[in-house]
C-alpha cells in the first residue's frame, strides 16, 4: 500500500475545507472516490473505482459520476491521471512524494520510480531555456522484465 505523510482523515478534512472555499459542494461519492484512491496500491481506472465502490463499500455509483469527479479532482490538483495506452486512464492521488512511471506496453504493468539525476536534468533543461518549471509528468513506455 502507498504510504502518505498525511492520514486519510486529515486529508479528507483538508479536502472538504478546500471544496467549500472554492464554492463547490462535497458529496459522499467524492469522499468514497478519494478513500478508494487513498487506500489503493494500484493506479485505478474509472471502471475499477466503480467496482470497488460497489463491492467493498456497497455504494451505488455510476461511471459518469466517477469521470466527472476525477476531472474535478484533477482541476483541484488532487488527482493525477495516467494514460497507459490501453484507452482507459488510470488515476492516483497527488499527495505522495513526486514519482514518475514506467509502463509495460505488453501487460500494462505500471512501475513507479524516482530518480534524482532525471529531476536535476529537467531543472537544467528548464533553466537553459529560461523556463520556470512548475511540475512535470514523465512516463516511459517499454517492456517489463516479466514480458521480455
């Protein structure tokens, strides 16, 4: 399971305050989607979120609700989406230490990694181009060890 520096209860409380400050309304569906993402070891598709909500939490949630909600979360910079090339986006919370992804184009395995050298090089490239780097997403596509 991913480990975050903040408990789910604190995270949810902060989220609810942010939603109210932004002039939006919170819903039980938003809370459960956040809970599902927080406690997941995987990058989940909208379909997987719906299935977990129904099977684990007994919450009836439509796929359109999930898509609207994760889009809302993305605009609030709470969730990142990841395109692994199979037509379905995967989602993860944006509250962990920055990491990048390697995706196997054969089995769709997602491997998270961090690399200080890559981070430093991106800063150098941005600086050399008079560009203020705010954030980045790196995704490397290839074949994982099991599929080679």
